[in-house]
C-alpha cells in the first residue's frame, strides 16, 4: 500500500506555552491526504484553519504529534526545507511575490523552489516562452507584463501570479489559504475556476481554505469542517453533492 | 581643475563604501551601522600591516577579510541572536572602536615614508590627483562587475528576493538567514577595503575616521537615485559611483563657498536629509510643476 502524501498524526498546537496566556489552537488532529485529493476546508474564525496550514508548511512547530510527507517524518523539518515538497498561496497578494522583482523574475525564483541556488547566470530570457504560455492560461493579461515589477500589478494579477508560482514546479502538496478572499467577486471567481482547472489538469494534491461555502461545495473531492481546533466533519464527494449551503451553515455553528 | 579631478578621485575611492552599503541598505533592507566601525577597521588593519612591512596589496586584502569577519558577527547577532538589525550593527561598531585602538595602539598612525598602493612608478607618471582616479576606477570597476554578475545569477536572485520579501523567499526554500549573513559579509568586506584605500590615499589611519561614513554611503546611494530615476539594477550599481562623485563635487562647491571644514559632517547630513526628503517635497509643493512653469513660455 502506498503512503498518503501527507499524514497528520494526533497534532496539538499550543501558543505561549508555559505562560498564563497559553492557548491550545489545534487539538489532537489526525488527517490523511492521498495523492490527487483536493480538500476544501471551512471553519469559523479561530477554528485553526490557518494554524493547520502553518503547521503543515513548517511556519509553526507542533507541540505534540507527528507530520509525515510521503511516509517521511517531517515534523522537525524547517520551512525552507519543506518547500521542496509543498507550496502555499496566501490570502494577501503581497505575501506571495517579491514586489520589486519582475513577474518573470518571480516565476524563475518559483521554478527553482526548494533547489540549491547556483552561482550561474540565470538566463531569464530562455524561460520566456514557458512563462508566456503559463501566464496566458490565467486569461488576465499577465503574459504582457512579464517585465513589470509585481508591485505595479493589480491585486488579481498579483494573486494569479502567486498561484502560478505555487504550481510552476509541481508540488507534492498545494496549500491554498483563502487565496481569492482579497479579490473582487468577478476576479475571485475567475481565479477560482482557473485554480480548479489547473488542479485537475495537473493532478495536484491540494488543501484549500475558503470562507465561501458555495466554493467549498463546488470545488474539491472532500470537505473538511474545523471547529475549535478539531476536525468536526469530513464529507466525501458524493455527500458533498447532496449538501446545500444552508445545511452547511448549520454544521458551522 | 585640479580640485575637480581630486574630487572625482575621492568620489571613485569612496564609491566602494556606497556600493557595500547598497547591498545591505537597498537590497536586503538592512540599515547596517557596522560600516561606521568597519571603515576605520579596514584603515587600521591596512596601515598597521604596511608599517609592519606587509605589502600594500596584501594589507588591503587583510582589510577586506577583517571587514568580512565584522559583517559575519553582525549577521550572526541578527539572525541567530535575534538582536534587531540596528542594534546588532551598533554593538559591533562599538566593539570595533576598542579593537581599532588595540590594532593601532594609539589613535593615529601615519604612513609617512612607507610604501602604499598610491606610491609606484606608473602612478607617479600620471598628472596630479590622477592616481586616486586610476586606483578608484580600477577597484570600483572590478567590484561593480563582480556584484552585477553575482546579482544576475540564480544565487543573486535569491539574495534579492530575501530583501524584497523574506517570507516568500523562505517559502521558496531560500535560506534567508544565510543570505543576510553573506550580504553583510560582502558589504563589510567592501567597506573594509574602502577604508584601507582612503587611509593609504590620505597617508594615515585615524581612530575617528569612521564617524559619518554611513551618511556618506547613503548620500552616494540616494543622490544617484534622485538624479537618475527608473534605472535597471545594473544601472543602479553604476549610479552609486556617480552619486559618490557628485557628492564630492557638492562638498567641493560648499567648501569653495567658504564654509568651515569642521562643518563637513553637518553639511553632509543636511545634503542627505534634503535628498531623502525630495520625493516628499516634490509631492507637497508640486516642485515639478513649479520648476516647469519657470521654464515654460508665458501665455
């Protein structure tokens, strides 16, 4: 039997440990993510959604429990070293890109995610055909702005770029942290559809946090509900189909 | 004319300081106060070595190496010791003051009658003051080319990304701590060499010669940026040298106007403050419009 891509084993996360402000955020969470799974995650504020991602990406250490990636224990692996296997898109478009570097430079950085950066000329121009093709897939004019610093891009273009940077080198696991939440409804819907296309086309394994219940039902093959640091429910694709937004709202309370 | 050539020569020699600080201040977003210590440290090491019989080239190299070590210490204090950047720099700068006194055993050492980089047959055949122009150009060209090449490698791009968005850099697997340490090392190495060159050019090393160096370095960077806007990275590196030359010419102008040389640091700080405020002043008083109005034909 093959190992799950990602396995969380009885994860508990505490902040301010040992002080009187100690707070337990994730409580005894266990989860197996298999290859090709696309899990949408919902939960109220403070339910631990972002902490879950922080723990998986290595931004935050677990207090108790183990994390396995492809069967390998990565619990104590630093964030920089986990980047070899996983990539993440943040909610804030500013977090995912280097503002003074151009779109093409950002893409090249991401193409070498997790690799040793050598002392050889980067030969950026050689990558342009690949970058043009990739950016065209987002249908938002990004392909015409490859030489523009990312700080001058619109929020939608910048977030589309963050997403492309996360998938340009296929990650074992893709974390999408409400990546369309900061965008206007139309741009958000476009990026969401494109995200879905790219995930199914690339057979990516992905976890996606969202606040939009419609999106949580529409996309992905599993739906996970977090509540007060615990996994409250997991729905499979067939169960998801039968759910309505109203019913889902009740699960959140 | 001689004065202008001398100012250009000084500008070229001091440009190395600006180039060093550019790496930390502009690329890594790290205001590194260490340079105020590394500059006289480079001078002290080079001059003391030369007085001990070491060849000037080797002595200049020593100055670079010792600068690299100073940068390493600041880098470790910041990344591993989690001391804020400004304080880490100030700590190392303060410590270096004592070390400089140890190296020189007194507050001032002269190179009178000793060999140095500026005393050789070839340079003595050049017209007056062209020796500093030659040496300055030689060093600044070598290091500008080196930095320009490095920044355009995959490694250099990761270095730039570290300063631009450290969180993103980390998530792409870039070891940001290592990048910051390395940046500080190279930067302070250049500043150490600059100190060695200036000391040899002046003919002495002085314990207080570091005071105000960060302002001079920032002036080179910012004057270059204010005058030549919207540049590519390579052009920006060259603009630092041009900024350094313009700064020296400005100082020359100020001295010609009859200001006291004791007021140089005050004047430097004022020049820098004005340059740094220019974008704000431009916005507030709509300077561009006012200036353009002055040269446009009247209706």
